[in-house]
């Protein structure tokens, strides 16, 4: 792993009905669901460090502390911007901000662990 503080990444998509709290099951309204925002934030973090991973390496999310501060209606674009704030061994920390077309909708701190893809999958599927 060759990940350094300051690396940045983004992820974006259109808020569609399938991304709403009502459809996802995290609420009763047709607004952008917090679980969808969390996934978008993790995607931005992955994008930030993709170039720093070696063949056979990936990262897995191990911590996400987020605040969803504004609602987004169906039809608006949403995006997340992530920046690496620390690298401690195999653990990478991020600061992430999410936006819709009107402004900030959420913020998070996030940690991901770098793992060997095959070893991780072998250990996981050994549970079966």
C-alpha cells in the first residue's frame, strides 16, 4: 500500500426514487436515504486511495461516523469528496463531505483497513 495523507477522491450519482429512505427502508419519505449517502461516501474514500493500492490489495470499511444534515429530493445530483487525513499501518482515515446541488448535506469521518483480497475472502467464506 502506497497511500499518503492528502490523497483525494470523489463519487457522484443522481438521487433517484430507488435511493430514497422510503424505498431503502430507512424512513418514510421520498428523500435521499442516509444509507445511500454512506455508500457514496465510502465510494469517494475508495476512489481517493485506488491508485495507492497494489495488485491483490483492497480496503474494507471498518468505521463510519456521519451526520446527515440536509434532505435531498429525487432528481438532484449528489456527490461526496473524500480526503485522506491519516495513515497508520494498514488503517487509512478520511474526512468526507457530501453535497447536493444546493450545498452540503452531510459530513463524516471514516476508516478503512487495507487487506489482501484473497486472504480476506478465504477467511470470510470459511464461515460457511
